[in-house]
């Protein structure tokens, strides 16, 4: 690394000294070369001793100069303890959810739901249970044979105990997986998008990727033909037309094998620089890990619906639909209760009127009896 500039205060921060004057701190820059392991050296310059454009999401602080002929090797190790902590948290949280689901499915000796199983047989709960179980039992599509492919491979099993189904964690097997194959652990759990052209991005994972696309090589091409920009996907040597908007957002057309893909973005600077006859292309591969699948499944459960002007922009999740159904049932029951109360009130008023009439008849009967008694008393006196 060599230094260009003459400000002593900046030099001292690097542990260097240099005689001379006439330059300010703003004129000072450091020249450095980077080799990413492929044998090619890339020259670069920085005005500070903090460099953050070498390794994604990593900042390097330079504190000295390497002697001539020597170089510094920089690597990034995964934080295995943090990864393990998050996996353990996932297991604990999942088991808490399973505890609730197990209690709602609890049966008594007679085979009927117990008193506290208020949601037994509920369709929403049955759907939620299915989503969780199918996700945690899945084998991730598209991962090569011989690599870690499931939670079981990480030491996480789904077993039934005396309280129902729960996740069980084999700590030693998880440690072995993390220490020997951390990238494969990530592949089992998370969404992975790989591209041969960094100008193409897929920021969000598919809601539900077609299992047949996992791990497949998928071609994506954008071309400017006569001033008209078009796009298409290639799968198994077959081209499928795609939609592309003025911002470079590429989406698959409905009815094609690629319809489950989420949007792909061609960087605006590249999209806007496409001249007539130019083409930008890439080959992408996607795998959707278990936590990503489960997260998207639960999103389909808890997602809030959004409608504007009568048009549905965001489909409501099953929880909102179930909540609405229960709310509608409660409202119907309240109307029924109100009608029953009204009927009961009418019956009460009718009974009260009947009672009042009976009271009147009783009074008349008493009066008549008194008159008859008075009549017979008078007859007895005459005799």
C-alpha cells in the first residue's frame, strides 16, 4: 500500500510519518490492491482508513502498511454461536405453538374433545397445523444428493411424546453440522438465489416456489430489439415469454412453468443503458429453505388484506378470514338472541296481560261470590 498526500495528522493515524507540506487532509488518499483468490489484483483508492466495499456487509479498518513483498489475507467466518442460538429459538417457539395446537386436539377417554379444547375440529386450526407439520418435515427441493437437505439432517426431529408432537433437538448433531457444513445449514433453512450476472437481483423469495424449480438452472434474458425491450425465461432449453416494465422488473407470465417465481430486477443503470441490439442475460438457481417456506406459509395465515376502490391488492390471510367468519357468527347469534329476547318480552307482556285479566276475573268472581252469599243470607232471614 502506498500513500499519496502530505498531511502529518492523517499519516499518524496510520502509524506513518512523512516530511513535506502543501496538501490538506482532503487531498490525502491511500492506494491498495485486492486479490479475491483468483490471482487477479484490483487496484483501488480510499480517502479514509475504513474500507467497506471489499466484502459485502464487512468494513475493514487499516492500521498500518505492509512491508514490500508481503500481503494480508482477510477472511470472514460465520458467527456459529449466533446461528445456533437462532435455531434453538426457532425450536423453542415452534414447540410453544405445538403445545397450543396439541391442547386444542386433546381427546378424553370417550374420544371426544376435552372441555378446554374449544377449537377442536376448527378448519383454520387444522390448516395451520398442516402448514407447520408439512414445512418442518420437508426435504428442500433442489439440494444435491449427499448434502444436508432437511431439519433431520441438522439434528432436529419431529416426534410424538406424552403431550403430543414436538421438535426434538440433538445438540451434538447440530454442532457437527454447523462446524463442518455451515453453508449447507444455511441452505436447508434459508432462501438462496444465485446468479451468473450480478446485475440481476431477486430481493424477495417466492411465496411458494414450485418444487420442480428448486436447484434448476433457469435462464433470464432481456434484449432491446428495435427500441422495444422484451424478456424471457429459459427452462430445459425452452423459452417462455416474460413481462418486463419500464423499471426493469421481470415477472413470469401466468400459465407458464415459471409462474411461481417472484420478480427479478435488472439494475436500473444496466436497464437504461440497453442500446438497440443489446442483450443482458444470466443463469439463476433458487432453493427455498425450510424456514423461508414456513415463514411464507405463516404469512399466508396472518397477512392483512388490502382493498382499494373495491379492488383487492393484498389477499387476506386465513386468520383474517376466520376472524371475520367468527365475527359474523357472533353478530348472527346476537341478532338471534335479540329476537329471542324480543319474543320473550312479548311473551312476558302477554302473560302479564293474561295475569291482569285473571286478576280481574278473580275479583269479579269474588264479587259474585259475595253477592251470592249476601243473597242466601237474606233468604235465610226471610225464612
